[in-house]
């Protein structure tokens, strides 16, 4: 395998990790600790550890749930490989797929690249997208076709490969993002620094989406996504636009059924905005 470290972050994902690793390795060995599983404060961490140990990968246990970005930063330190692959445990991908992603990144001059993503029915999902701008700043996602790969603003964090020297130069993931938008933030910073992000047309991976963690609800995830978008808007645009975005999303929580029970959603949203936007801003 080329010089690539594969990092997967688990949170109550013991039901997935054995099949994930078996599919990933596909009969190969883990190649000198090139596969690192970082458990982020799960209640089933010991079960995950047993599966990881059985298949010869590296297991790292964190005492608390620090989120995808922070845990990925920890995992990235377990090697000095030229490339780092971040892969969710509900993604079906092989070492060969990762190798092809790296090869395409090298061929087309991308510093970060992702595959095409399909759901369990084989339906192609849009694995690339634009920036997480507020509604009044949104535009169509740019995509510059280049043979077997094309350039994009951002790619899905469920499976992506990034060049280590760029990842480290950017300081890795912004750890103030707990869940959602952390990869978009990373890609925006990479683009602003002169890097390129792309999608490989010849690599296709499968994921049901949202199956990585037991115990999380769609309502909870919807609120977390809203918090992250406000955080992104505040960071990359302005405090004023972040405030407007927060008020707009509060209106959605009050009116949309997907946020029921609304009392729980309002509590979660206001606490998230206070801890990850307002308090964070006062510390800077």
C-alpha cells in the first residue's frame, strides 16, 4: 500500500467496526499500523477494541466524545505518512480504493480528494458540494471536469484523502466544530491557501449514511447541523451574518416538524450557540 494512514473515528460503533475493517483490508494485513481506529468516548469501546485488536489495527481510546474533527486530529498523529485517509465506519471501502484515490490526487494535482458515494441501493449521492454559506450567499457548487476526476469546492467527510503536509500546515480540523461542517471548514481553508480539492470518478464507495453511531436521533443531528452552519457563517463571513443565520434557524426549529420535540431542540440549539459560537468568540 502507498504511504497512507487510514483513520476512522468511532462513537458507539462497535456493531460496524469488524465488518468495516474486514472489508477495508480485504485479506490484506493492516501494514505496520497504517489503520488507526480512534474511539471517542463510546460506551462500547471495549467491544470495539477487541475487534480492532483481532484484525491487527491500532486502537486509540479517548475518555470523552470530542467529535469527529478532534478525534481525527488525534488519529493523524499515529504516523508520518504522506497521505491521510479519513473514513467513517459505515463506509464500505477497500485499501485498493484508497490507493486509487491517492493515485488520482497525484495525477490531477489535488491536495484532497474523495470518491463517488452511493447508498445501499446503488443510487449515486452528491458527494461533493459548495461551501456551507447562509441562504443569501449560496450559489451553485462549482465542478471543473478533468478526465477521470473533477475539481470541487468540498467533498464528503465520510471518505476523503488529504496530503499530510497540507493537513498539518492548516492545523488539521478546527476542533471547535463538534459535528458537521468541520470538513467544509478544512476545505475552505485549504482552497484559500492555494490547494485543490477533487472527486475521483473511478472510485465508488457505499454508505447508508448516518449509521455510524447508535443512539443518535435525526432530530438531534438536524440541530447539530444547524449549530455548525451558524458557527461556519460566523467564522468565515461575519458576526452579523452569523446572528442572522442563527435567528433564521431558530425560526426553522419553531416551525418545522423535523425538530420535534421543539423544547429539546431549542435547548440544544441555544446551548450549542452559546458554547461554540458566543463563548468561543470571547476567548479569541
